[in-house]
C-alpha cells in the first residue's frame, strides 16, 4: 500500500512524520503531486500495490496521467483531507483525524453485490400543456421516441404541424419504473386526436372557445352550451370526422420507458418517485440532459438482502411488525401476510436503507456496504484516530451527495476565513444515504471509542426518515444514559447551509460525553442482533458504574410499526389459559413451551417487541414492556406463566390445562350436543375419548345406519 499526500500552495499544516507513524508507513509530503511531483505518483502506480491519493480536487487529472503511464497497474483510491480537516481553524490539531481518514481509505473495497438491470429503448412520454410539451420534445426527440399526452393548450397551444404522436383524455394511472412504465387513460374526449388534422375549423365554429389549441374539448365549458352550438363544431369536422359526442368511452394502456411530467402535481405521491420518472419546470436543462442519456441498459446495486426466516411481519395472517413498509419513501415494500413475509421490489428501491435501519430483527440488511464492512470502516477510523493521539472523537455521518457537498462548501468557507470549518475532533464518514445506519452501528461506534455520533441530514431525506432516525437515537441514548454514560452521544443535525452546519459542529466539538473505559475490538457481524448483543455487552462491561447498574433500563416506544427492539412481556396470569397461541406466533423464538409441564417460557434477549404474541392472544393477556434487562437473565429462559395440568378422568394422563379445559366446558355445557356422556368425553384425553365413544352402548354406530 502506498499513500501519497499533497499540500498545494502549503494551505494545510500537514505533519508527514506523525501521519506515517499512525499508518506504519513512511510518508513524503508533496506540494504539486499532479504536476512537478508527478513522477512520484507514476512510480507508485507502477508498483502493483494499492495507491491512496490524498487529493480529490484533481481526480480527473490523476486518472488521465495514470492512463498515459506505461505499466500503471495499481488500483487507485482518493480521499479528501482538505475540506474535511486541513481547511479549518483547527487544522493544526487535525493530524489524528487526517490519519484516520487515510487509514479508512486503505481498507479493501466492499465485496461486490448483485445488481438490478433496467432496459430502456427510449420511449418517452411527456405529460403536460402542449406548448411546453412540444418545447421539451424538440430538445430530446433526436435521441428519444416521444409521445405527448395533452393537458391543455398552455399559453401558446400546439404547433400547427403534427410532429409527435399525441394522446388525449383522462389519465387514470401511471405505474412502473425505468423501462417498464404503463400509462392507463380513458379516451373520453369527443375529439379523436388520431383523426384530427388541425385544420382549426372546429375552433372557428365554436363561439364560446370550448375547444383549445390542444384540439380537445374543454368539457367544463361544453356542458353549458346549447345543442345548436355543439352541432356547429361537429358539422365543421365532417371531412375528418374527428368529433363525435356519442363515441363510447374506452380505457387504453400503453408502455413507456421514460416519463417527463410537466404538471403541477406529481403522478406519484411517495417522496422518492420511480427511476425514469422526471419532473420539469420548463427551465432546468440538466433534467433534459439526463433524459437524453437514458437509452440502453443500466445497472444499479441490489441494496438489500432479505431473510424471511427472521422476519417478524406476520404469522397466521396476523400482522406484527410493518416498520419497513411504513418508512419506505419509494413504496417499494408491500405486505404478503398470507405467505408470512414482505415483498421488496428491487426496481423501485432507491437504496436509502431506511427499511434496514427500522427492521428490529435483521431480516432486512443493507448490502452496499454490508454492516460488517461499514463497522470495519468505523472501527478503523476511531482506532487510528486514538492511536494518533486524538481525543473526544465525533463521528459525522453524511450522505455521498448533498451531505458531502455541504461539508466541502464548509471547508471552502473556512479556507476563505468565512467559517470555522470542520473541527479537529469531528471525523466525516460518507454513507450512500444517511438512513442506512441505525442503532447497531451507532452503539458499536460508541463502543469503539466515539464520544458522539452525529447524522447530518439535508433536504434530501423523507420526513419519515427523520422521525425514524430520531426514534432510534432516543432508544440508543436511553440505553447509554441508563448504563451511566453521561452526556448526549447521538445527535441528528439538520442543516442546509454551510453556516448552519458550522454552528452545529462547533456545538458538538465543545460537548463531552462519557465513553467506555476501554475501546471495543469486536468485528461487526452481518446479523443485526448479534452486533447489538456484542455492543451492549461491551458497554455494560465497561460502564462507568458497572457494579451499581440497575436491573433494567426503560426504553421509549420506538419506531412506529416496530416498537422498541428490546423488551419483555407482561402476562395476565388470571386471563391466560396457556393455549400457547403466542408460542406459535412468535417469529424470534422468544416464547416457548415445556414438553413436560404446562409452562409459557420466555428468552428476553430474543424478543423484538413485534407484538404478534399480543395480537394473536385470544384472551388479550399479553402486554409489551419495552426495556433492556441488564442481568444475566436476559439471555436465559424463564417462566412467564405456569398452570396446573388437567388430568384425564379415565386414565389420569395430563392432556391440557385446568384453565383451558374449564373454559371449554363452561362454553359448551349448555350446548345440546354436549350433554351427559358427551360432556364427560371433553374431560378425557384424545385416546380415551375414542375408546369411550367406541365402547359406549348408547352411541349409534355407522354399521347400524
């Protein structure tokens, strides 16, 4: 591994010796690596070892230089140490952070994941007023096959020349995604646009202006006209025969690859519309430029993995946890309770990861990067920071687009003496999306030595993401506070400008929160619950007052649809008949029975508070209690309820519970079919019941019928 650091114009106080000691590699500080010192770069990329270049400003130039270098075979990675720390008023104390960023850049690339493929032949549907729709079509029709759907004439109306196919009527639905949209509409306008020749005779014949230059009848105006006026336009169109008020209304459908929507209201109610669907304000050219490139095959990562065996969504068609469905901003997740599962449409998924954060069981996991890979990144950042002498580390999680741009803008403002910049103890870490990490990784980061974990959000997040992140932070903070870790460890930063971010980061930098006496070294697991167990066990072991911890920590209710990820159950023993319906409904093996005795047993560590047991219970005897039990009993099986077994009146073998049998007898004793011997048979085990029925002289036998 070779690391190349460059400080153009000496704008950063870099200590190459200290950085090299932290990375266990001798480093040379360059001043013009992409120009005068380019020979050092070329020599490094011919070595075959991975090369880390601490400059993102000239990535393109370095790529061109690499392509022109004979024998260049080394993989190249880039890391930003300038805006993230070198350009700050704290730059002289930022060496530990810069070392941490360099160390993280040296980690191996995440393992490849499966992909989702879209195929677009360039069939574009433009929905909107005719003048704007034709204007947009003119700018993309050389590469796209355009069809218009009129939504009125607009200010200027359609052109006299028919340059594009035009559909008219009422849009009923628009569904699908890139390469697979389907428009359904009703042909309910009297003018057939396929027959219309745009001769304008109907417009001239209509005295009330009920026909516009989109060559469609405005039915709101038309209903107020008398039959003579209506007939005038029909008579004016006798040659083409395009106008017919008696034409039956037909539903039609047509596929498209792309959609450009010029209407005020979006065709999709969700925060994240499908890929391939674009809105246009009539001005912004980048939207049209993107459209022009949307022909061919496109791949994206399959952002999630799903294990039905861990899913707590439903059992026996009863819905328990539906947090992923509620939080998804793309409407990519739906319920399939008949099959005891959810369905995730990978074509609609935008990769935010909010569903994996909300999932209490780990049935949904984020795949790019995986939790284990992200955990390694966090541990490397924090351990290297500490090794280099850093203290009070704050991990700032931000998105790769809007979040990173905001951090970069803050760094530039700091270089121009207009802001303080990213503090020396604040370590930025980029995520594909800010909603893709949750309580398991946050608590792991605290266990690894971070005093605070801050999540930077901008305008790109859906409102439910912010609510979900805050709910998870409330749970994690309750755990840390309950364990005696003073201060605030988790924060949700909402900033849209460099000034707002600067203020928030300065507040973070001066606040202190207690951390474990010794940093953890465990590897984050792929399984969410395993990671939570390791993080919590370490935090309990290293708690400031480990000898005086409470028995349990009360937790907030948690994310809507899922609740708290930890908790116990309160069973009303007077109401519970020990029917064990809850055991069959539990998806996490938290509830169990005893083959030897009528018992309801419970392992609190496994409980995900999905509520399936409480919803299934016919006696409403179960109540969820969110908490984190700190004693060893959290991992042990314990009895929640135990009742006396009911013994068969014939052979004395136990076959049920006293409560259950007595409840059944009470309900059936007045029924005509359960009188006398028939009622007594309900008090027998299955074997004795058959024997008694067969040997009874008073019962009719099938051979006698």
